[in-house]
């Protein structure tokens, strides 16, 4: 999609999003005072509600902009994943709007109107975006199909075939496939082409003669990384003959997560491991962390005071223990815990894992570690933004350096904030257990992150995560 088409699509999305959210606010007022709901204090003037329309537009535009919805280079996502992004961003914008109306003193707005609006507007926005997609597809299908040649093999070619029905490639007519790569990938791709009813073409000796016989509007290179030398041989020749050339990079073997593209001074920059915890997701997760940690500190405040007093009375040393841990992007911070070991616990041994029957642990400390009460001060780390309620458990830098050399993919767990609890912990991989299994769980969490998964992990922690046989 060229820059002009991208700008047009971006403008359509902005107009649709803002139009739908303004329509939702108007409909919420109409539905509230239409007689469907009991009216006890009379019907307020519509102007009192319509005065808020400019504020609604600004708040939602800022929320969607911060979430990355209006970036020209935003990667395409499925309709379902886009709908989830919209719901998360709308939740954040709605909370901001409610806070604004409490500050805006002219009038106290109906909570029923707010409720109707909160439920209605995300679905109107999703419907508007869906209508834009379907309209563009209908327009492109009615246009003359673009004769498209695929060049490549292997998994990248399979990915290209899946993409033929999306975006501005939807009107492509695949005229053939030139297979390039190793003999194994070519053999596998020949079978795939036969299943899809595509004809395979031999590599031409003269691309000028080839395109004279096979008029082509678009060439899509879907080459495995090992065959990139082929580009050096033919790209200049093909560029002289074909107006539209696409390159689908072979990134799957390098990336565990999704990839992203940014344009820096006109040059595309590909992010190999882009965390899904970005945009609206990170904002909502942070908002939940702040609210959740404040709530936990209030609820557990009597426990914090009692445990702190017991620790102070039971052994010599400070109540809280500050230990250096590594968090997001490899940055270190000091994680807080109630002290459960002697002050000189590592003076002779250095940094070592705790083990069953560890004589460095105080009598009270054994109980604290077994019940996870020693972890409660970490809600302060969450409030300060150093940790999250849910995420991979942070490790000490000395162990990080050891594990990153031994376990493939270990350092990828630092793509997100460390958590008080995590997917590995609720599945039993806690303490001195298999590092490989813990990394597997951590990477699964990052790849499949959602607020629903966070809530699930929190509930599992409450019911089975506090007391654990591997906590010692």
C-alpha cells in the first residue's frame, strides 16, 4: 500500500472512530430519556450533554493515538485482535472521561447515560472499522485483478499465499510461482502449489523475455533467508520490467514474538521481537497495576504491620530486605521482601539458590516463605512502576548471566515487566525447579498476553499460588 493510500485509510479510520464515539454519546442520551428507563428528576436539556461532544472527541482521539491506532506504519492485525485493542483503548478512554466529568462542575451527568455509552461505543467503533474494511475489499474486488508472480519457497511462500486475500493484494491474480531455494524446500513447495492449483514456472534465463510472454503487474519475493543471494542476481533486472515489487522478509526463525515496522527518516526499520504488551495494552496494564497495588496495600496493611513487627522481634536485622533483580529491558531494581534469612546469609556462600532445610532461613522466615507473605512488600515495587502484578518472576543479575548462556530464549522474558506472580508460578514452576519449564511458561505468557489471562493468573494465585511446596 503506497503512502497516499495509507493516508486515505488513516483519515477514514479517524473520521469513523470519532464519528461513532460521538454518535454513541448522542444515542446514550436519547436512549436514557426515551422512556425505556425510569425518569425521576425530569429530562435535562440536550444541550447540557451535547456540550461534551468536543471533549469526547479529544479524549478518544488522544487515547487511540497513544495506543498507536493512528500510526501509518501500524502492523495489520486480524479483525478479532483489532477488536480487542479497541475494547482496551475504549476502557482507558472511558475511565478518563468519567474522571473529567467529575471535575467538570457545570452539571452532574446521569450514570445510566455513562453506562449505556460505555457499553455502546466500542461496538459502534468496531462496526465502523469493519465497514471500512469491507468497503475497501468490495472496491478492490471490482477493480481489474493485478497479475502477480510469486518468487520463493518454503514457509515464507506459504505465508505469502495466505496474504494474497488481505490488504491491497486482495485483487491479485497469481499467474505462477517461480520456486527458488534449497531442493528440500522446493520439493515441499511444489506439492503446496499443486494443492492450491498454482502452476510452477522454471527460472527464466532472460527476465525481459519472460515478462514479454507473462505480463506482470506485481512481483512478490517470498524467499527463505538462505536464498537471499538470488535477489542480488535478479532484482535490478526485474525492477526494470515490473512496476510493483514486494519483499516478504524471512523473520520467523529469528522471532519468538510479533514483528513491527517503523519508518525512520524514510527508511523502514524492522523490530524482530516486538512485545505484544505495547500501546493500549501497556497503558491498561499499568492502570490495573496502580489500582491493584493500592487496593492490596490497603487490604493487607494490618498483615504488613503484624508481619513487620514479628520479623523485627524474631531476629536481628532490618525488617525489609532489598535485593537487586533484573526487570524489563534488562534494567535492574531493588525488589522488596520481608527479611526471611539471617543478615549474614550470603557472606560465606555468595549468591546461591535457597534449598530445602536451608539453615540460613530464620524460624519465622521459613513460615513467611512457605506462605509467600514475605512477598507482600513487592506491591510497593508495583506502585513505583518497577514491577507488575503479573509477569515473569524477576531474577538476580548473577543468575541471569548464567541462565542466558544455558537456556535458549531466556533473555526474551525481559520483554515485559517482572511480576509478583506469573504463569510459571501458578503452574507449579516456582523456586528451585526446572528453568526450561519456567522459561516456556514465561514466553507463553508474553506471546498470549491479555487482561483476561492476567485476571486468570491472579485468581489462580489466590486459590493455589500462595502456599507452595517449592517455596523454601
